[in-house]
C-alpha cells in the first residue's frame, strides 16, 4: 500500500504531538461550546420561570449533571425511538412519538437531577415545561434526518 504524502505516520514526534494537541483543543472547544449553550440556556429559562437556586455553583453542578447524564439517557431514548417507529408510517405519527419519547426522557432526567440536588428546586409544572421545550429544541437542531 503506497504511503500518502501528508500521512500521520510520516510526521516526526514534535509534529505528531502538535497534531494531537490541536485535535484535543478542538474537541475541548466543541464540548465547552455545547455545555455553555446548555448552561446559559437553562440559566435563562430558570430566570424566566423564576426558579431559585442557592448559588451559581449549584447551577453549574445541575447543568453539568444534566449534561453528562443526558448523554446516556439520549442513547437509551434513541434506541427506544428506533424500535417504536420502525414499522410506523406517516410523519405526523413519528413526530408525536418522537416528541413524546424526547419529552419523557428529558423530564425523567430533570426530575432525577432535581431530586438529588437540594440547592435547586423545580416544581412539577416547571420540569414538564422545560422538558418539552428541550425536546422541541433538540428536534429543531436535529433537523429532519430522523424522520422516515
């Protein structure tokens, strides 16, 4: 197999380290940007809905927990969605199933994180409203790629 001109194997140790450091920095920026969107988005929604929290650090822990646990919950909800809609036809049916699964998974996640934290207290109505809002926002940013 012929070696490519710009192959990673052809780089010296210093260039390889710089490449790996650059990729790590890029990944850190992307994860930080997404986490920042969650943080400032939830902080704004909390301010609009009048949710009280003890300190900014309690909000940071809440959003961090929500973000990290959300990765695992999202994986499970995607599998459930795929299994449920594999034999469904019609975009409207798939849309309502998806918004239901996303909303319920977001609500369960919000409920769990809220129950483990004493420094932030969300009412049931606020949890449901935020869960539905997050489900709609997730669907908007995902686009139409999940619709059959």
